[in-house]
C-alpha cells in the first residue's frame, strides 16, 4: 500500500533526527547490503541510508535496487541520503496517521 502524503510528511518529521544506519561504500548497493538493510528495516521500520558517490542517475539506481530488494518505500532523498520505510507486519513500531 503506497504512503499517503500526510503519512510521508509524518515519516519525514520522524526521520529528521535519525542518523544513517547503512553506509554504502565504493561498490554501491550489493546483495549483502540489501540483506543488512532488510534486517535494519525489520528492527526499525524507518531507516536512513547514506549512498555512495556518483551522479544522480547512479544514486537513483541504488535507491531503486534497495527499494525493490527489500520491499521498502522511499520517503525522501536529500543529497546522498535516502530515507526508507517498510512496515513490520508482525510488530509495528510506528503508528502512521490515516
């Protein structure tokens, strides 16, 4: 289920004080990174990822790869940092507005 604009705005406000949990290196997004991100999303639901260098197209490709690999949804991207959200169906930690 896609996020509504009010839910996206709420998640952006929560993500403001977060620090990146996943830092991508020179190799960029790899299957090992997707696995670690999957674990982080299970635990936190809302995660910031610091993308590796490169131009805009490379960063967009990394975001797409991470989102599709984990089933997460991109909440926002500012520069080299992207915030991803995926609801933990077993134990939801964040209550989203309707």
